[in-house]
């Protein structure tokens, strides 16, 4: 079949420029904006009232609804865990203390308004003020915290953590709540510390190409701010309109630009952290080179809020490419996708900036669920690849892309292809890949696995799982494969009407064992959260997990930071210093 290559037209970062539009015109499936929609029950002239300690009036204002004893739900039987009774329970007095910590600011403390506070909607259907903090983006993990605190400064957060430490109150740090492994919502009744109000861009240094931001800055807002100065953020992901820089650092998010800029670990130059006991650890430097001892900031990158709370970040913001092209190809086998990657690396070289793949099943779901999307090619193909090039010399970049197109066509590596003819078209092509996770959310329940595997064999897991599930579950259960092929990262998703133990048992531990046997990683970029805390052993040996436990013990001896997450229960318990010795 002849390749339908549309005229190459230069694009000035189509995705970045149209991203804002996306959030305006598409339904906002990632929930309300945390900054604007804070539901609160605090009085306006709070400062005066909270200073009147022990006043009866205050006691009434700050009394939380009685706590429900319903167990939390976590999207499947294997994830139901019991509350660790060593942690204290938040009292009205704690809440009053938190209010003082935030200087009496009415928007800084949110308490539950119903007894369900909650793993589900209240009986009257009205919901609870804490629901948006208790439930994750997928609607899969439901905690039941009764208080969320939203500090505005490091000092306020430090005071909050001192109180939690002294009272042995468990805490869950929360950013934009877009995480996909249940790490950013409480497992039980942890105090939610949401960073959404620490959202200042502290500095943007064009000469050095470095920006310093508070943790609550939303990724897309930072991108817009640095774009205005000709720079870019070396990170881009589908949740950019809501995820926060602190959340991204804490998950070491990968995303769509990793192929170009490498892991976030290399782009973060410095961090400010509030430790479990409230102490502030100042690692906030903007130096490119700094070999003075251990690189402690790396401990906090990807720690998912279990070792400290990130409050400020210094991050490289390199010059933005001025010339961006996007092409989408249809291919008839996964082997051809891999062959295309090899050719792209060889022929496009330094201008190759993204290489993403998805299968036909993923595209079908997008077309079915997302309004305004359409089949990009004349005929369906089993596989699709999005290739993006970014450079700064139009003639050079275009010549390279044209040569690449000619080769892949002549070698018949692709079946069909299309190049974005303008920004709108390029954006439409990117949407088909970038919003698969949104389509999955609309479609119902989804089991998500985020796996690193040897690139050439990556898709075998999808076909193997399909063969495994089909006889028992039929066509009601769909197995989809997509991901960051250029990074060896498969997103294996099982879409179904509802979460069932039978289906989960058919998938797990099979997927983890398969990954272990391939010496892959059970968490390529999303983290372990609560979903895979026990599963770390499939990708890390016992000694490594033991050392992680030692680090946890050193930094958070009471284990109050994000309990139940990242490390297996046995390691977490061993890491706790007995109360009698504290
Ligand atoms: P949250 O979800 O709030 O928290 C995530 C974890 O970090 C939790 O463990 C939380 O406790 C901890 N945390 C949050 N803030 C802090 C802080 N300041 N200090 C310490 N700990 C903190 N991920 C990718 O890697 N690549 C992708 O391409 C990608 N695409 C996505 C697309 C969509 C549509 C969605 C919904 C999610 C996607 N994700 C992706 C997952 C998610 O967006 C990222 O993990 C993101 O980094 C989470 O940021 P957040 O601010 O929402 O963090
Ligand atoms: C993606 O690459 O689309 C994200 O990591 C989200 C997902 O895995 O669904
Ligand atoms: Zn991803």
C-alpha cells in the first residue's frame, strides 16, 4: 500500500501550544482544580477565633464528623489492608492546631463534613468535603482521611509535620492527585498534606536555564511560564494540566520527553524537603556540578512521599526547540515498530524527541470514548507509532525527516503514515496516544501495569495475557498495549466493566512473575504506591529492599510518612523504631 505522506510542515511545539486549549474544550476528566474548588468548613475570621483557645464556640467549629469504621476500598481484594493501630487518630484539638499552623487561614484546613469521610459518597449523595482528597484520579483507591491541610509556606508545613510527628499521626503528601498507583491518597485516615497552595514560581534564570519552583506548581503552568522566555520543561505527560512539580519529582515521572531529556533525576538540580519530624533539609542548589558527598536529593526523587515532603525544586529548563514535526505511522507488526525505532534512532539522530506506540485495541477505545477523535489513516493497522522530531534548523530537520520517511516507505517497514500538516493536525495525532489513559477511565474499570521490558519482546506480554484471559473472560475484558517504546516502557492495561477478584487473580501475580523472569521492572515510571508495595520484590533483590528499609528508618523512624506505600509491610515494620526507644 502506498504511503500517504502529507507535506511536512513545521510546527512550533504544537503540543505545548495547544495543550491549554485541550483543557478548555475537552471535558476535564481529571477532576476539579484543587486551587479553586477547595471545599471548606472554616469560619472567615478564623485568626481571632482560633486564638481564643478552649472557647466552646471554637470547639463546635472544629469538631469533625464522627469517624466511620467502614474499611477502605482499593480496587481489589489483594489491596485491602488493615489500619496500623500504632498511629494516632486526628482529634479536634489537632485540627485546631493545624489551623494555627496555617496562620488561621480559612482555606488551609479542610475537615470532613459527614461520617462517611469516606470511601464512597455519603448516603444522601452529597459527598464529603474530603472526597477530592480521599479518592484518586481513577476512582479506584478510596481512603478515609478526615482532614486535609494545605500549607502556604515551608514554615507552615514544618509546624504541621512537627505536630504530626509528636502525635504519631500518619500523613499522606499529595500533589495533583493524578498518580496511578494509589500513592497520593490516604490508605486509611492519614492526614492529607496537599501542596496545591505552595504554587509560586520562585525564579526563572534564562542564562543558566534553571527554574526554581514551589512543589505545588502545576507542570503546565511552569511550561507556559518558561515558554514565554523561550525555554521548556524537560518533562511532559498527559496529566500536565493537574500534576504538580512536587508530585512529578516524588514519582520521578517519565512521560513523553524522556527520550530527549533523560530521566527527571538528571534534570533536578536541587530540592528543599520537610522531613518527617518537621525539620527542613535545604538541598536547594542550582549548580550543574556538585560532587560534595552523597547526592541526598536523589533519595527523595521517586520516593513517593515516604522519606520527606518536597517543598521546592530547582530544575533545568533548557531552550525550547523552535522546530517540531509530528508523524504517525501504521504498522503491521510489533517487530516493525521496533525496526522503525532502530531506523529513527539512526536516521533522525539528535532531532528524535519522542517515539510512542499503541495497538489497534487502544486506538479503538480512544475513538469510541473521546469525542472529536478520528481514525488517522485510511485503513486500520494492528500497531501505530507517533514519532516527534524537535530541532532548531528548519531546513536541516525537514531534510532529515524526509529522508527518514523515504527509507521507511521503501523498506516497507510501515504500512501507512501521515505527518502533521499544521499544529491542529499534529495535536490531533498526539491526542490519539496521549489520551489513551483518559479513554480507559471513561470505559470503566482498569487494571494498569507500567512495566519495563526488553524492547523487542515487550509486546509478547500483551499477547500472552490476552491468550490467558480470553477463555475465562471473553470479549468483555480487553487487553491493551501502548507506551513509551523509545524508553522500553510498556503500559499494559486491562479494561473491564468492574473490578473482580477472579480477574485480578488471573492477572496477578502472573504479570509480575513474567516481568521478573524477563529481568524487567514492575514500575517503570508510575511508582509502587499502595498497589505494588508488596511487589517490589519482583524487581529488587532482598538486600536492596533491606537497605531501603534502613533509609526509611533513618529519615522517618516513626513511619508516619505515607505508610502502607512503596515498601512491603514486613520491611516497613522492621524500619520502625519501637515507641519505647523514641
Ligand atoms: P500525586 O498523585 O498527588 O502523588 C503521587 C505520589 O507522590 C504520591 O505517593 C504522593 O504521596 C507523592 N507526592 C506528591 N507530592 C509530593 C510532595 N510535594 N512531596 C513528597 N511526596 C509527594 N506518569 C508518568 O510517569 N508518565 C506519564 O506519561 C504519565 N501520564 C499520565 C497521564 C494521565 C492522564 C494521568 C492521570 C496520569 C499520568 N501519569 C504519568 C501519572 C501521574 O501523573 C504522575 O505520577 C505525576 O507525577 C503525579 O503527580 P501529582 O502531582 O498528581 O502527584
Ligand atoms: C501514559 O504514558 O499514557 C501514562 O503513563 C498514563 C498511562 O499509563 O495510562
Ligand atoms: Zn507513560
